[in-house]
């Protein structure tokens, strides 16, 4: 998230901001057929990130992977604020989101996720 916005959008100008936001929100929700997520619409789950495009920066590296990104100002999960002014509030309103590939505890086969047998992807 932060690497796409900071490096590829802001620093290198390879992707417009609007397209990057789409790739992080509605695009995966649509492709994974996850209902009521990915768009800001009435009745949908309110998962919202308020960020400062000038400050977004991915800090994690392979050597130090447990580093928080900067530039995330506020985060709401299912309508509940979990980050305020960059500080975690201790709230945990998240839940598991399963798409149509979920098979009750066992992984779906690759063929079923691609829509069929050989060549179905």
C-alpha cells in the first residue's frame, strides 16, 4: 500500500493517484468477488484510510520487515476508527473476509479459483 503510493505514484510518477487507489480498493474487491467492500457506498463496510500523499513512505525492508509505514493519518475498519493521527487506538473491529473460493477450512483447488479445468484462467 505505502510503497505503491509513495514510490510508484508520488516519487516515480508511474501511476496516477486515482488509479493506485482503485488498484488497492475496488479492483481487488471486484476480482475476488468480495461483497460490500471496495467502494464507499451506503450499506457497504466502511474500510477507509486517510493518508497524506506527500508523507506516505514504506519503511519495511527485507532486513527489517516489521516497520510501520508513515503518512497514514486515520484508518477506519468496519466504520470504527483504529488509527487517529498516526497512533493506534487499540480497537480491533476487523473480521475475516472470505471470498467465493473459501471451502470451509480447506483450500480450494487452483482450478476452481480460476474458473475451471485446464486452461480456465
